[in-house]
C-alpha cells in the first residue's frame, strides 16, 4: 500500500513537471540599465545658508544614480549665486555639471561661462567649485575678462569663488588695453 502511494505520487509529480512550461530566468534590472536612478526634468535646486538663499540651480535634466553615494548630474547647468547678504553675486552656465553626495564639490564642464555682478567674465571648458572653502580650480585653459577690458589667460586656475583673487599655474598670457593711460590716471589721482 505504501509502495502504491509512493508510485502514485511519483507519477503525479512526473506528469505535473513534464507538462509545466520551461522556466525562464527572471529579468533583473541590471540587465536593462546599469543602475537604478532618479531623474527629474525641468528641475530647480535651491540651497539656503543661515536663512538666506545662497544659490539656485535650474536645469532641463537632473539624474542621480541610486547605487552611487549620491552623485548628481545635470545638463544644462544654470546657476545663480547670491552673496552673504542675499544679493545677486554671479550667474554660471555650462553644458553639464555634477556634484558629490553632500553637495560640497561641484564640477562644471563644456562651455563654462561665469559672469559676476562686477562685470568680470570667466570662460573655461572645466571648473571645480569647493563650497566650504569657497575656492574654484581648473586644470584646463581658463580666460578671465575684467570690466576694464583686460584679458588674462592660463592653465591651472586657483581662485576665490568671487574672483577677487586668482592665479594661473602655467601658460599665462594677458592683454591690457589702455594700460599706460590707466596707470597714468591712477598716478595722477594718487598725487592729488
């Protein structure tokens, strides 16, 4: 009797398993995309410090891979920077940008353009901004145009983020229109 039951169970199992369709592997997300991510379109990101707006990022597309530690990518990048009392300080645009998870280091690349409220213009293919130390660096070619028309160029930029001080490490060039006249005017004003 026990042998008949075992044989019956075996036949039922054989029939069920023989009639079942072949098992396909279950698709895994990593087969279709490299990693899950968050994506936003027409997005704005605003940063406040001590109750004052310090900067605002506007972009057409923002992406943050979830498998990463939080690096955020955006393109194009349009940033408005405000000074410590809330006044507009600078406008920044670039084709692309990214930040680290804590949003303390920002990378901008491809057609980077900065114009501060004093009229200084900075152009480069790559800049890196360190929020906490308020420094801007670049290993690539950078051009700085002052409101007086001076044009300074070089590689290896190291600057304060308001460009009140900056230096280049190599290939430094400059053009200073009306330099002699300006120096003579400054000397005359100094001697009064």
